C-alpha cells in the first residue's frame, strides 16, 4: 500500500468519514471539513443535517455532489468548489440558511432541483459560462438575492427556479435563453424591470406571477407563447409592447394587471387573458370579452412600419445635428447631403402610411396618442432643436404626423444672420 493511500485511510479513521472506492458515503459533523484528494463523488445525504458544519473545502478530484448531500447544514457559511465539478444534485444545499455567497466553477453545466432553495441569506451567485440549465426550484425562496446575471450559454430556466425571491430587483438574461419555465419568477415582488432577450420563444405558466413591483417589461420579437397566468397580478405594469410574433396568450396571462394599457396583435387569446386590465385594444382578429375596443388587425403592420421609419429618422436627425452643430452652414448646402435625400424619399412613404393608419382607425383615431406615444415623446424634443427648425420643410419627414398628434413647431423669427430660430430659449 502506498504511503498516500495509507495516510488517507488513517485520516478517514481519525475523522470518521466513510469512503467506498472514489465515493464519500458519509461525512462528519465537524466545524471545518477538508475532503481529501481522491474523492470524486459526494454521495446522497453524505452531510445531511450536519448542523455544526461551518465550512467545506472540496478536493481537486471532485466531479459530482449528490442529492441532499448538504441538506439543512444550517451553520454552513463557506463553500469552495473544485474546478472539476460538473454536477450538483437535487437539494444538495437546500436550507443552508447561513450560506451567503456561491461561486460556481467553470465546467458545471447544470444545477439540480432545489439545489440552493431556501438559502435565505444567499446574496450573491456567480454562474460559470458553461451553465446551460437551472433546475426546478433551484434558488426558490432565496430572499437575500438582489440581482442575478446569467451566463451567455444558458438556454433554459426551470420551473420555479427563482420563485418567491422577494429581494430580487434586477435580472440580466443572456441572448441564448429560449425558455423561462413555469413560475420561474413567481411572486418576486421586488422585481421592477425585465428585459427579455432576442431568441426567447416561450414564457411558462405563471412565469412572473404577482411580480407586483414590475413596472417595465420588454418582450422580444420572436416570442411565440405567453403561458397561463404568466403575468397575473403584475399591478405595477402600465404598458407592454406585445410582439407581432405571438401565437398564443394563455388563460389569465395578464389578468389583474389593473393599470395595464395594451394593444393585442393577431394571435390566439384564451379566456381571461386581459381580465381587469385598464385598456385593451384588440387587434387580434378574434373576439374575447376583455376587449375595450376592437381594431382592424392591419393596424399592427402599419404601426410597425411607421415606428421603424421614426427610428430611422431620429438617427438621421442626430447625424444632421452633429454634422452642422453651430448652424454655420447655409441651408442650401445642407440640403444636398445624403441624409436630406433620404428624408425626401421617406417623407412620401410616411405620409402614405399615415393616411392608411387614419383610414383604418377611423373613429378610433382618439387612441392614436396611446399607439404612437413613442413618436409623441420624441417629437416634443425634436421640435425644440435648432437643427430641425432650420431645415427645409421637405426634409421634415414626420411634420404632418406630429401636427396630427398635437405637436406643432414653436413660433420662430429670423435672427441677425437671416436664419429662422424658435422663440424657445435653448
């Protein structure tokens, strides 16, 4: 027997650990524990309810931590994982109520069900770039967590993964995420803003159920399914831009969002999806009882085209303003630039779309300020800019639209150089 093996057996006899082959079967209820080199697997329940245990250092040979391995180790405050670890089992650190920080190693791909649930003092989790999935209820009721940043390789967040994490205020999702499981952020009442990534295709039932602090929500194009009660009782939401890619909004999807005003695109809408919402403009093409106003579905495509042109125009105005800052260039010199030519071309397109929108809305034109609030907000700033006011009328792409939305240019006068300026002071 080698000296190393002999020393390991002596250590195990002294510490009362039990190892079978490369698996630690039974740990010890001591304050500080160093698991010896050579151990590759910590078996199920190995340190379960070892309430004296305060810190653990794992060997460099460790690859797997079994189910419930450190369940309810209520004094455990510090864990140092090995770089060879690839899996953490179900409930492995559940109810470790004094654990405050966890840095998961590179190479780890998944976390089991309830792995860190009810670790109520956990304030920080660092995920490795290799992580692809987070299991069911993995961090449920970790009320100490205030923010979470997921790795780029993550593709799915399991059912109830962060349910009732009431201290959670911000979440950063990766671009590769494709699904958010049922009740994943159920009753995270501290969550105020959610920006979901491009590539996400589904939000599970109850995904953000009763996130009452949620005031801002950005849903990506490409999202197809919003599950049952996904945003039920999110009473802080005032408006949501639903993507045109939606195919289904489940029962009670936005029910009890009592401050929500929303335009519903063509898709299948299940009963109660918008129950008790403040204003529901239904352009889905189907009737449902929560509709306040039914709109022609054509409004969705026309609105998207107009908003896309508005975004292009805002960027162009920024370039023109930057290029002619100081306003020393004569107007006839400015008007020959590429951006001016583009503005002339788009002006006719905008007018055509705007006429079609007014025709489709008809008597419902009163809802235009809600449908085009982005243009109104930007337009109010635009008409105060010298770079805009001093342009020829032909380059003011959205002039007619802004006027119809109640935004008129301020009165102007000619200054000593002969250029028009607003009476507003800049």
